[in-house]
């Protein structure tokens, strides 16, 4: 499954919607991304988000704060962005440095600007079955588009297994699959006999952060496999000190058994960024009232 192609369909629609909003209402969608510290992977993701925001015609604002930023300083910045009418979406890149507490920061983002869908108002709407009026976490929303490209809108009768139960991905992914009528199993690090549970899955979604954990003999033949893991591992075959990105799924081995499978990179990642743009343009339209 080519996430880049599906993502470009989404960003094409977003770009047109942004042009129209600016033409007709004089509003340019504004996305503010906050990053604290100098984790190289996080900087790479944030850079990609900013570039795509510009490509979609948005006003892209990046706030790069030093590692030594205090909780108060971070919360003051979020308060300022909450109050700024030119900012329609606010994203605080996670994880934050260990001395900072992400939860109060996330919860103070106004729900209407919470383009990550992590605020309890947005998470609660999804849990209550309201998929329309809030904002949904970008990675599960993007993964769901890939699932629906294969299976259609109605997943009745299909078994879905999600490995991972994070607020950012596993929980909302399970809820979206459930809303589409799949029979959903939530597996996680304490689950026993994970392989045999996975073998029941018509749709298997892996988001655990363990490189190449899902093996070919964990799959039901023909299953749709969505790999949300992004792990950097040593790649001595590329030369000394070199690394490469791999997912939570052993792609090479699983590709022969799966009916459809997302690669890493180029699968779910581009969809996450595309859905962030979609959430931002939606937030900008809603700001019209
Ligand atoms: N870190 C990794 N993925 C994400 C994401 O989707 N949103 C935020 N805020 N941080 C992340």
C-alpha cells in the first residue's frame, strides 16, 4: 500500500480547500508546531510537517524551544497561541524532554485548535461515537483511510487486531475500527500469546515500537497489515555506523503472506502528515463560526 500516493490525494484536496478559504473569507490556515529540545528524529518529523503546511498554502509557524525550557514557559507559549486568531492548529511534538509534563500542556490546548486530537474533549467525542464535530488524532485517521481503500467503509464481519494502546494511536485506532463495525481486539505489552491473536486478524495494526516484531507466521494469509512503527536500527550492510528505518512488522517476510501491507518508510507516515493538514484546514473553516 502506497501511503505517499493516498497522502497526495488528501493534501491536494486540502490545498484546494485552503485556497478557497483565503479567496472567499481572507483566512489563511495557520499551523503552529512546538518542539522542545534537539531530538533529531522529532526535528525531522517537525520539518516535514512545516514543509507540507507551506506546500498546502498554510501559514506555518515553528517554535523551537531549548531543552532547558520550563513547564511555565511552555504553557505560556500555548496560552499565547490559544489566544491568537491567526493560529488554527497547535501541535506539541511528543515526546517532550523528561523534565516536562506533557499532559497539562496537551489538555490546555483549546479543543478547536487541538489538531492532534489528544485533548479529552476530542478524545471523548471519538469514544462517544461522534466522528464529526471534533478533531481526530492524525495517525489513526490516516491509517483508517488506508484500511478503507482496501476494505471499503463497512468492516462488518472483519476481525481487527491493534497492538498498542497509546492515547496518540492505539486507543483512537481501536475506536475508529469499531465505529466502522469491525470486531476489535486491543493487544498490548501484557497480552499473552500475541502471535495466535494476530493470526485471527483480517486487519492487523502494529504500533508498539519494537523493530520487526510481527513475523510472517503471525499473519492470516491475505490479511491487511498496517505498520505504524518507525524504528531506527543499525544497518552494517550499508557501511559502518549506518542505520535504516524499519517498522514493527518484518515487511520482507510478511509481504508474501499479507493481502496488503504498508511499507516503512512511505506507508502510514505520509498519511499522518496529510491528516494533520486536513485537521488544520477543518479547524480554520470552523473558526468562521
Ligand atoms: N510524535 C510522534 N507522532 C506524533 C504525533 O502524531 N503528534 C505529536 N504531537 N507528536 C508525535
